[in-house]
């Protein structure tokens, strides 16, 4: 439905989730948060979905929390919204056994920026920007921001960005390792579609195992990580896609992966 605050589309193995509140820069309210949680669960359960794209309509990717929802007389505590809305989304993103691409089409601020950074691959329009806006209203970064950003750009830079709330252009974000790539605005949609199609046609289980290993690497020591790599390599070696990949290599042809 075009009036839905969160749009869902599916084609050729790719599910696209689109924030659709352009009049408020795609800020997130309860309806959007719960819908996003459910769509992520559905994407996990649906074997036909082999890649997910998260993006926005209009000039913004997502401006974070809709402040109108937390400033009324009967508004819930901010901590309650974080616990019930954002934390489940971040965990669902990281536990999703399919690659998820944040296609940042415009400004990504506050929780909107951090939800993007939780995704497996982040690409942006050259005109897009990232802002850790929390300090400007007296809040602390949430939605995994204090977890992901220092790991992406280092403690010093993450600290400065979060304390100052300075805007980071897409080009700067690429340079500092915050995101993967920035694309020209006029070719952004085509580049995202190309990347999503590539992900949807790779060995889905192998990608999921890689994602599990990356998640574990934040807490494991080297010996633990080496053991985990061995465990997941064993699982990957038992997949249909592994057999197809090896056979295609030996037969000097392009493999046809099924996600199994």
C-alpha cells in the first residue's frame, strides 16, 4: 500500500523494506518499528528471500525516533521505546541469515544512522549524510551505535562524532570506513539493485555462516574464532551450493546457486 509507513516489495529473491514517512524525514514511530520487526522476521522465515534492502523515500533515509511520540503527556519513557522498538530491530538485523543492505538515500540521523550501521553492507548516495544527533537533544546514542561505530571507525573518531553530533558526508563515511561505498545520486537505484541481485544469487547459507562468524569475532579470542571458523566451514562444506560452486569451477562455467 502506497500510504503504508513501511513499504514491502519482493522481486527476484530481494525483499525491499522502505521507510515511507517522507513528510517527517522517515522518522520512526511505534507503527514503523513494530512493522519493521515483523518484516524482518518474515524475511528470515521465507526461503525465497535471499537478500534484503532497507531504504527510504524522499530526501531522508531515516531521521531516527519521531520525537512527537515521546513528548506527549502520556508518552512512554525513552528507555521503554529503545527496549521495545530499537533493540529488537538491531538484533533481528544481526541474526537475519540473509545479507541485508542499507541503501542510504538521504540523511541518516540518530537511530536511523545506527540502524543503517547495523546492516551487513551500507551504501549511500553521494548527497547523503550521517549524523549522531543524540547529543543535540541531551540523549545518548542507542540502537547499537556505541557498539558498531567504534568498531567501524575507531574509538577516537566515534567519540568525537557522538559528542559533537557533526555531520559526516557519504564521501567522508567511505574514507573513514563507516560505510562500504557511495554512489552518484543519479545511478544510486541501479547500483543498489545490482548489488542486491548479486547478494541474492550467492550461496545464501555460506553468507549466513560468514555473518555468524563476524558477529562472534567481536567477542572471541583468536583460538575461539579459529575453532568457530572450522565449525562453520564444516557446515558450509555440506551445502548444495558448495557442491555446485566446486562443480561449476571444475567445469569452467558460472555456478547457479539455490541458497541451499
